[in-house]
């Protein structure tokens, strides 16, 4: 060290800080070579991946496995120990003085066990408390080196491990999955150049334009503070009071009242980065970018009555679905698409790209797919991985940069800050799920729960005693893009917003006008439901007054459902002459626009069974579903064996009682299941499946049974999701499968449902 100190008497990079172009050049090894794209030696690159992680991830597997391997615990065949590794002889009885005597303070086994238990809980996330996570990988399909130097996009075929967490926003950690709510879609990329977290939602816009309003928004939507009701619901006074006073929320409200707020599966929802970000290339040139995740399985949602029922029968509906898809090999996949545009283009738009209540319509800037994400591994431990995962908007890597979106600015601060409390100190980046797969070198030290053991006596920079290490990376490291200041007014400090932020309704109208009539009906019903739960009439009326600025027709429809007549005057606009929007209808905004590939992977079907059922048909159908990645469960009045018509035995592993029909994507009544006719649960199952517009197939004698229990089915002609077939008619199964993979046909619906 003394030799090094003598060799490097000064801080070799210091002069550069003062802009002395001809300052002393750093000696070899004291700073990285400028402007080179070669990864730092200390980082993980394709060349040194083997050495750093123990191997390149085999296809379909992801190499976070290797980095987590060192902390995995498997107790199979092991003896029970204390946290100090001392073998425990008796895990049943407290140490006492005599068999009926008092417990002894010296019982360190008991005290350790109870004390640890007492401290098991950590604070839940202040929003997005309820969530589910999975591991996977992102594979680049198109290198875009000319646009960004970000590591995951440098080579087609390159894989980057990811951990993803989906969530609802308002509910507590134990709340139901199928609440009407926004879904979080947070992706942590463990890249060769550090962790990049793309912390997005399943809707491309947000309620507010400025982080300053976030605590207000969250206080308004969370259960009301005096009685803590309602749980995981926006249908209450404080939420609608707030949003009806915040016209900028209107666009997001249209999304939130659409079926997107009740996704069928996390695997069937889109994801969005929401804010405009920047991509930056090797030369420091920047492009504006919006991120989109497109589900390969297509966009599919539930209907409200179904979501309400599911929340009672299976509050873990989306969590279970994610888990089972991955366990069953029906890996959820999304394409990552980007919208790329220049500052000049952005300036010409009728809206401001720094305003997170606005989308960039795909008609203006089309999507470009650059990769695909596959989730293929469930966590080993929910707490250690999913709960301790700390997503942070500030986690970006070279090649990606922020814009001046005022909502984004607050987020850059908030996520790190919240983990300090939630995960108990500044070293949460060392928790295995959060640790990057590249090595971490800096002079940060100590703090609660420090894992790294830093060697040497140097924890400062500049230093000569450690040869100047760790040294700064220069142009190879993260360099903020020399972004032009978006504020036209210059750099004076102010609390203000650009003018285009004042237009609040054009894109709400765009969204509404881009929906199919059925989707519009669902939205009107959602507004009606939510506002009907509001107890203060003035709040309801104000919301209707705001909706008039979107569409008089739509506002009238909502008002009618609330007994508001005549319509209140429209809310005054914040801008006298709003700019004319470029796009007034977009085919991409309806859920129907992206039905997916028609695959039925991950879908669930109830195959109803009773004594006398056509066993061969039931078994064959189950096999066929399985072959296509779907699950067919034999559902009877009770679980256990039923005797098929041919005398063979079928094992019902679900009952109409424990698995009501609304939990399935479709129902099949095989020939000979007539013995179910007196089970009221069957009637409910058929009624719900019908009402929720899901496929029903009835074969042979079951057609009569269906006709008796569900007469409305007989009244409809040309219903693609109703399959009636003779016994032995092979294409019936194919027709049912096609309906299962297709978007629902809502023409069965009526409002209110018919008796
Ligand atoms: Fe978040 N948000 N948020 N948010 N958010 C959190 O971070 C915050 C916003 C999003 O699965 C918190 O670790 C502020 C927009 C997701 O762990 C917190 C603002 C979008 C998740 C926080 C926003 C999101 C969070 C709570 C306005 C979509 C869950 C716990 C300025 C682009 C991540 C935590 C996970 C979580 C703050 C607005 C998405 C408090 C201040 C817009 C997916 O830091």
C-alpha cells in the first residue's frame, strides 16, 4: 500500500472535476478508458459470466438461480438447530423447574424462538401492498445499439434475468386479488451493467401529473381513516371527492373503470412504463421512449359480477393463476415494445409527453418490439423474494435516462426512501433478491444488517493508499444525458406547469370512443356502481359534471343510473381553447384489439361428472386440454370417485361447492351427467358461466339438462361460446377450445341481468 501511495501522490481524476481539459491524465488502472463500450472488468459480461455466476444460464432457465443459490436453505434430512446452529433436543416443551414448576429464564431455545416470532412482520408497502412475484428472463429479439447502449438490448438472443412483481394498489397485503384497481407491473432486470427497474402499471396513464399530489391521492383511495373501510375498493366518498376535484384524473378514471381494472390473469394484461424515458446511445444521443409490455396470451379481463364473486371464493385468484401457470409450464410471456420519438416530434404533439396523464397514441408513434420476457420460475419463499423485493424507479443503467416528468421526479426519490423504513435500513440492496448480479464496489460502509465484509483501511475517495480504487468509470459508467432543459421559461425556480398540462379531457374521450359498445357499457356500469356507493350527493353530481366534458351521452348514461336528472352543468375547463387532438379514435385502446394468439394455455375448465357420465369423453377432454397447456378438472357434487357409464371410475378432485363455476373459464357437461340436475350449485354454475359470457359445452343427454336449467341458452342463435353436440361428435371439443381462447362475446349480456 505504501508503494502505491508513493506512486500515486495525487488524485488522478481530480482535475477533470474542474474541467481542466489538459489536467493530469489518470495513471493506468486509476480510471477506466473513456468512451469504450467494453464492460468494466469488475462487471458481469458475456465474457466473464462463467467466472462470476458459475455459468451462462441454459435456455429457459434464468441465472438469478445461481446468485441466489448460496442463500437457499433446504432442511431435508437435517437436524433442528437454534440460530446459532446448536442442535435442539426438544421442540415441544419449555424448560421448567420441575414438571409443574415455573418456566426458566435460561431457556434460550424458547426465548430465541418466541423473540424471532415476535419480530416476523415488516411494514407492508404503503401502496401496492398486495402482490405476487416470479422469476424469468428477458430475451432481446432486435438489437438497438444505434438507439441505446443499455445492456439488455445490445444483441439479439441475449438473455437478461428478471424478477417481476404484479400487484393491486389500494388493498392491504392480505386483500383480494380481483378488486377493481390498477395493477402494478414492476420488472427488475439484473443486467450486466447493474439493476434496472422498470416499475410500471397495467394502465399507461396516471391519476395525477405531479408527485406533490400523490399522498393526497393515496389518502383518498385507501380505507377511510375513521373506520378503515372499505378495503381494496375505490367505491367510497373520499376517493371520488378527490378525483372529481382533480380533472386531470379523468383520463385515468376511464381506464380504471374499464375492464382493464379486473384482469383475468396477470399473464393477460398489458404493462406500461407510463412516463416518457430516454434511450441514450454510445455517442450520448438521446431518443424519447415509452415502454409497453404486450401479453402473448392477449388481453383478457373478467366481468364485474365475476370479479365480485371470485373475491369471495378465491381471494388469491390472480396469485394462484400466476403460480399454477408457471408450475404447469404455461409460462407467461410478454413482448417488450417501445415507442421511439424525438424531442422535435414531441414538441409538435397537442399534449405534453412529460404529462403522465397522457398517452402517445400508437397512430402517432407505432410500437416496435425489441424483446420478449418469459416468467418461468416461482419464488422459493414468498417473504424472502417477493416481499423483500425493493423496486426503485431510480435504478436505471447506462443507456437509459429520465425526463423532467414531475411525477417521475417524485418517484425517483420515493422508492428508495420507502425501503429504508420497510426493509429496515440502508443495506437492503444486499438482500439476495435485490442484489445485482454484477459486483458492487464503493465506499459506503456499515449500517444495519451489513453483509459485505469490506477489506482494507480505505473507505474514501480520493485515496492513494488503495491505489485510487475503486475508481470512477468515466464515460463507461452512467453519464446523465446532457438533456436540454424542457422548461421554455429557462431555469428560474417556480411551482408551475407547462400549458398543455391544462388540457384534461381529450384523451379521456379518445379512450372512451375507442372502446367497443360492450366495453363502454361496462365502463358506464362501473361508474354507476362506484358512485352509487358514494353517500354525498354533491360528490356524485360533481363527477357527472366532469364526465360531461368527456361525453354528454356517457355522462347521461351514468347519471341515469344514479337518478341524477337533469344533468348538472359541465365543470369549467382549465383551458379556454384546448388544442385539437391528432387522434380521436385508436384501434389499439380496446381490449379486443389484442386478443392474443388464441392459445388456451393457463385456462381452466370444469368438466362436470356424476355417476353415469361418459367417462371416455371426460378423460379425453382432460388430456386434450392438458396437451394445450390448459387444465380440466373433474367437478362433482362432492370430491371423490364417481362411476362412469362404462363402469370405470373417475376421480372428482373438485366439487361444485369448493370450486364454484365462476372460477373456471368454461364449463363442459358431458353426456350422462344428468344426476347433477338436482344440485342447485350446478344451476348457479351454469347461470354464472352464461352471464359472464364464458363457453359452455353440452354433449348428448346433457343438452336437455342444460335446456332445463338455462332456458336462455335455447333462445340464442349463433352463440359461438355455446357448443351443443351429439355424443361422439368430435369437432364439438375443437369448437369449445376455440371459444375458450377467443375474447368473450358480450352480446349475451343485459343490464340488469335478465331473469
Ligand atoms: Fe408507485 N410507489 N408511486 N407508482 N408503485 C410504490 O414503493 C410512488 C406510481 C408502482 O411491486 C412504493 O416499494 C409515488 C406510478 C408499482 O414492489 C412507493 C408516486 C406508477 C409499485 C411509491 C407513484 C407506480 C409501486 C410503495 C407518484 C406506474 C409496486 C412501496 C409520484 C408507473 C412495486 C414501494 C413493487 C410502489 C411511490 C406513482 C407503480 C411509496 C411517490 C405513476 C408497480 O415508493
